[in-house]
């Protein structure tokens, strides 16, 4: 009887540490590569593959995974819109962005939308497995060292840029809200300002940055990491 309970304990313990992973990716060759990469890893179980949000929601309900590998560039829907849906519907599901794009503003958007990590598809097997462990076991946002250095460089550049352009903290707030698609009225409500004050700030921003319309301001903000 004791022997039976001992093996039952081992089975439960082993299953408790198993990390169930699903993938949302529309390239089969990438999925197969991940499958091979994890085939000799007893701590990870790849238990499903979806091509779109509809399939993904069904898969999550069926498999109850701990971790999702999410590509950003899908054929019918971008990964960020899927991420927004998932963080609302499944707040405990860990999401690791798995992409070929290393642009800083995409990493920042992933952080804002509450992803748990960001890794490139050309990462080494060792780095990839470490990312899986970090995302599922540690709090905070996982970012590979190479991308982290790039982010730090961009942060330093951003600070220099803001200083150079003499943008005030209030002007930076307003730029971010404009980029987020807020109207002048909405900005006034969010920042507890009058419409006149918001319009004055917008006019000053345009003069400082030497741009003439909102479309140019949005483009400028993304190019200079002010979004």
C-alpha cells in the first residue's frame, strides 16, 4: 500500500512541474522546429498549435496551458490584438512573444499590453528554453540580453532627444495620448486641463518639433520612441 502511494506521489509531483505550452503561429516549419527543440525536455509539453484567435481560444479551453508562444505577424490578425483579448479573458496565462521583429516600439507595446516576455525566432535553443523557464517561473518581463541592451540604448537616446527638443513632461504626456488616438477633449478630461490649455500645448509641440499635422506627429513619436 505504501509502495502504491509512493508512486502516486511521484506521478503527481512530476505532472505538477510540467509546463504545458501552446503555439499561435501560421508557419508550420516554425512549429515543427519548436517541437523538435522541446522533444528531449521533460519539463515542457507542447500540447497544441493554433493558426488564429478562434482556434486558439478553443485550444486554451481544451488544454489549459500555462504558456502561449505568440507570433506577432499572422495572416488574418496581428498578434497584439490577440494579446489584448487573451489578457482580458485569461489573465493568468503567460504569453511569450515569439517573433522575427526586434524593433523597440514593438517590445514596448508588448510590455504595455501585459505580455510576459519577448524573444526572437533566431534565438539559440539554450536561450529559448531559458526564456520559457523565466516567463513561467519568475515575475516581470523577460527580455533577452541582446534586446535589453538595445532597449537601454534607446532609453538613453530618448532622454537626450527630449532634452534636446526641450519637451516638458506635460508635452510628453500629451504626445503619448495623441499617439494613443485620444481627441483634444479626451486629453483634457484625462489630464484635468481645459480644452484651451490642451490646444496651446499641441500648438507648442508642433512648433518645437517643426511638424504640421497629427499624422506627422504620430510618425515622429514612433520613430523617436516617444509613444
